[in-house]
C-alpha cells in the first residue's frame, strides 16, 4: 500500500475549512477555554513525531508550538477565571495592512479600550538587555515587546481605516508561573506572573459599558482578519509506508497502551479511552495526514496495526458516512 502526501504548507488543505468556519461564525467570538484548538499543524507534527523520525529542527519547532499552545490555553483560563465568558475577544488572528501582516494572540474589549496581548510561555530566568532577552543559561533573542510594538502598529493602521480614535493598551503577558525576568523596567509593557492577578482584577472592576461603535469595531476586525492557523506552515513530505502503525495515546502520543474489551489505558500518562473514541481519534489523524485518501476498513485496520477488530472499524466508518 503506497500513499504519499506532498503538500507545500501544512494545513493547506484545511484552509477552506477554516474559512468556512469563520464565515459561519457571524456572532462575536466569545472567550471560551474549550474553543481554542490545537492547530492542525501541531497535530500533524505530533503525529509525525510519534510515527516517524522527525528531524531535530522540526522537533524543536514542534516543541515551540506546543509551548505556545500551552501558553495560550493558560491565558484563556486566566480570562475565564477573572473575566468570565462573555467578553468581546479576538484570539489568534492575523491582520494585514499595506502588505504588513501581524499576529494578534488576544484582543479583549474592556469598556472602550482594546487590550492587546502578546502571550508568552517562557520558563526560567531571563534578563532584559537593550532590545533583547537573554536566557541566563542560554541564547539571546529579540525582546517580545518589539513584536508587540509591531503588532500594535499594524493594528492601529487597520483600525484607522474605520475610526479616528480608539484606545489601545498593549501588553506582553508572561503566563508561566516559573518565569523570572531580571532588569525589567516599570515602563515596560510587561505583565509578569506575579502581576497577572492584579491586572485582571483591575479589568474585572472596570464597569464601563462598551459603546456600540467599539463593539462594531471589534466585530469588523474579526471579519476582516484571518485565522492565525493558515499562516503557519513548514514544507513537509511524508509517506504512509514510512510511518509506524499502531494505536497511540491521544494525550501523550505513546504507543504503550493496554487494551481491554471496551477500553484503552495509557501506561505512560494514565489516560483512559473508550475504544470507539480512540478509534475515532485515529480516523481523524489519518484524515488530517492524508486528506485525499479514501477511508476504508482495511486502511484503518492497517493504520492501527490490527489492534482492534475490523468489525468495530467497519461499524464506526459506516456511522460516520
Ligand atoms: Zn498517554
């Protein structure tokens, strides 16, 4: 059996999906911790990492994406805990003005102020130098406030097309409690882990009603921006026959599963699945990796290395069609 999949950009084949979803969502985005999903790209990399040998650079890239995703999930939780679920908010959107594109991690309307957040999940001790951050035991990299200023600039340009004045407050928020920053200045746009509570409590206590114009503005920004997912991509070639077959844990991607008649248990992370749920995850995985391929019982059976009986697979596929 030979199935190959060559795509220039991971997630390319899902572009249509995302666009349609965006179109269908005619109401404002509401903050919801369950709504932010792992990007297809991250899911593909995790799958390739379990089932093939991923090059070191791609592994590092995957780890960065995982850290980013965890950071955003942490941020969503903070918003839900402090501000509830009914705030006007944009998450993971790309805005473009005059050929410049910037990524908004999160934008929340409080009263008539737009709060722009660059979410960082850095861990460990860091030092701020001029325009740079330095890990105390590692390399230097560009200060996240540089990225924030750029995003703010593009955002202002986009908004200025529709309105004369709107207040924007921009922050880099460090969501990981294990992050420490030396040589930070009061004037830096940073929210350090120990300042998070105070920051969100202040927003929570702001009872200013948002004007209709501001709400319309955020709505317009939502419809005129794109999902961040499509933007991220790396060249990727992979072939079905090069992949290790079998059932893997959806949580930690281990092959170390114990199967009973109805359930599967992960010996590495303790996750439990109904067999049908686990099977569905594997069908989703196959569809994501090889979107052009027709799903058959034989293919799924081969993919999971015959760990569940064909009758169960056939039944599930029939229910899906
Ligand atoms: Zn596991």
